[in-house]
C-alpha cells in the first residue's frame, strides 16, 4: 500500500516536472523564432539582389520579392513565417528554389552520422580516462591524462582535423581525406569516411568531457557515504561501480548533452575541412550566398536540436534522481 502511494506521488511529480520542461521548451522555441527572424532581417544588404546576381532584371527582382513575401510589412512577414514554420514549411531557397525543409532533411543524415560516431568516441575516451585520473589523483597517470586533456581542449578543431588528415591519409594512406557516403549505400565506405572527422570532434569533445568526469568523480569520491563504503571493506570495483558512478552520473550527463547538442548543430569548421555535407557546411554556404531562408531554417533546426537534447537530459535527471522531480 505504502509503495503504491509512493509510486503515485513520484509518478505525478515526474509528469509535473516534464510538463514544466515542455512549457519551458515551447517558450524558448518561440523566442528563438523571434530572434532568428529579427537578426536575419537586420543583416545589411538586399538578399534578393544578391541571390539574382548576374540574372538581375527589375521584373525578376520584383517577382522574387513577391514570391518570397519580402514586399510585405515586416510584422506580416513574421506572422506568416511563424505560421508556416509550425506546419513545417520554412520557405524556399533563393539559390535554387528548393524547399528549405527538403534541403535540411537531405543534410541531416550526414550530421547525425558525424555527431553519433563523434559522441561515441568522446564517451569512450572521457569516461575511463576521467575516472582513472580521479581515482589516481596526484599520480603520474593522473598527470598524463590531465596533460592530454589540456592538449585536446587547447588545439583548434581545424588544426586537429588537418593533423589527422596528414596522419591517416597522407602518411599512412588508410583513409580518404574528405567526402561522404551514405550508410545505406555502402556501410564499409561510410565508416572509412566518417572515422577521421568523427575522431576530430570526438577528441576535442572527449578532452573537455574528461575534465568534467574527473571533477565529478573526485567530488563524489570524497563524500562521506563513499568513505563509509570503503571502511566496510567493500572491493574498490564495487565502490566505484555502485557508489561513485551512479552519483557522478548527473554532471557527466549534463556535459554529454551539451556536447551532443553542439555536434547535432553541425560542427561548422570540421564539416568545411572535410567537405562534409552536413548542417554546419550548409549554414556556411548559405551565409556566403545570402540565402536567408536556408540560414533561418538551419538555425531554427539547430536550436530545436539543442532544446530536444536538453529536454531529454532533463527527463533523465528526473528518472535518475527523485530529489530533482520532487523539487
């Protein structure tokens, strides 16, 4: 009876917690829509004139402005944009007339590939390295991990990418220096091409996450209940796996969510270095050609990726730690 009542209380608390987070996400998304729309229209220059380039005539200029809705008052454009965005219609590209939603969906698989493999590499590096460094605090091993993580944090993405291209493509000749093949076309070739850019983002993100894992494990390892567990004679593997890992998980989850959202947003420099056809490369090309509908759509999608990842992280908080959902 008591356990049933407790389950109902915590269940309703979880629903309230998630409901608040959903409402918060909706408000932030509305703010992002306003901000993106405003900033895009504050950028100097006439996007229609730039888009037409050498094809410019007064007739084509007037036709494109009317077709894109830029001849209407700004407030009317905003409400039309929000109304269409809610239905998934983000307009058409100035460059080729292709629907923006279609362009984004074409680029999304490449970014998901890069982010997924990159995050896997980052987790494989950071969790064992950070835990080892914390448990061996003050030793030579701890010093080596800290030096390498500092090196990874300090080195720029594009330089890390160039070093890896030089190693794997130029010196060893094992992997192609750039390009993308879809997983469905050829899984083996997809892996060969995704490995180097994913290793680039994975090494950088892994270095950052190693420092967070080390800090989180150190903080928990010094807690009273961990000292009590050790004083009871529990094996170090049990203390680490049961008492430390579980309680250090929330800060690690936080930094993992931030890094994953960053990768899903498109790692612009890495995608440019490796000619990777993801969202970051799309934003770079669209800004260069003043293709504002595509820039708006890509920024909106990146913002949604951040919000969705944060919402998932919040939901995991509530599932892992009852104190969070009850507060």
